[in-house]
C-alpha cells in the first residue's frame, strides 16, 4: 500500500504556508498519516545544502551549480525521507518539489531542458500524484509579501521582477503540459475560498466522498 505524494508550488505571497497547514489538517482529519516536508531541505543533510543555496552572501553561485545543488538536495530528500514514508503508506506533503527547479532554474535562469534531465536522475523518476500550484502574478504576490512584517529577503527573492515573471510563465506552461497532475488554483482570494478548491482536488485523489 503506497501512500500519495502531494507537492505544493507558488511564488512569494501566494499563501503557500497557510494552505499547507490547511491541507495537513484536513488530511489528518480524514485519517491520513501526513509527513509534512519542504524543499530545499527536509533532512539534516538537505537542510545544510539549503543554507548554502539561499545564503545571500553566495552571489558567486553559478546557474548550473545552483541547479545541481537543488538536485543534490532533492536526491537526498527523496531517498532518505520521501520514498520510505510512501512505502509505509503515509501521505507525503512537500512544500515545493521538481517543478520548482524547472520553473526557477529552467525558465528563470534559462537552463531549459537539462533541468528535467538532471532531476530525473536526482529523483529516480519520482513525481507527485498531485501538485497544487497557487496562481498569483508576481506583482500581486510581491505586494502581499511586502505587507508582511519583518520579512528579510533571501538570495532568490532578491532577483529582479523579470526573473519572477519568467518563473511564473514557466509554471503555467508546465501545468498545461502536466496532463492534469498540476492543479492551477486561483490564489488571489481569501484563504477559505482557495482551500475549498484545493479540497476538491484532494477529495478526487483520495476518493473521499463529499457527504462524510
Ligand atoms: P523558501 O524560503 O523555502 O521560500 P518559499 O517560501 O518561496 O518556498 O526558499 C526557497 C527558494 O528556493 C524559493 O525562492 C524558490 C527557490 N527554489 C528554486 O529555485 N529551485 C528549487 O528547486 C526549489 C525547491 C526552490
């Protein structure tokens, strides 16, 4: 009995953390054992790689090196944490997965198709059963984020608007080609409305009947 693997994607100010909590709560309520994890990170070694990648002082990091570090981080995460949890029948809920690399490194940095190839090696071909993409334009997302207090920007967040626009377009293109795996959810609404749409996708995947 293999568990389901769900990832969630979305840019700054998309409300990703709020929706992650809601998804976790809902699935737990429905009797699933949920392993909540994140990328880059999720295991001690992967969290170390995360620090290196996101450190604003590492301005010299090249696009290819960055892509490979994200992939190395993911390889560790998949083998050490995700696969064992799925094999034990648990639901794995990951804050970001390979789609982030394709959007940020592939489209944002312009590395293109090699990103999917490298990630195929990193993950051994593992793909989420369902990916939730919280759809909000980078401009609206940034405006939301700026309203949050005391947030300091990491290396990726300091990128220019054009970079974030390419990332955003990348996600939309990926969703189109995903054969329904990536659900595009309008995130420019109150959290409850956004979650109602996500819940429908979860109900479909798990086969929960709406009248329970
Ligand atoms: P994080 O603090 O987790 O941000 P967020 O709340 O946006 O998820 O930082 C992760 C950053 O790394 C984020 O800007 C997206 C970026 N990223 C990539 O560029 N490629 C990847 O493969 C992943 C997983 C994240």
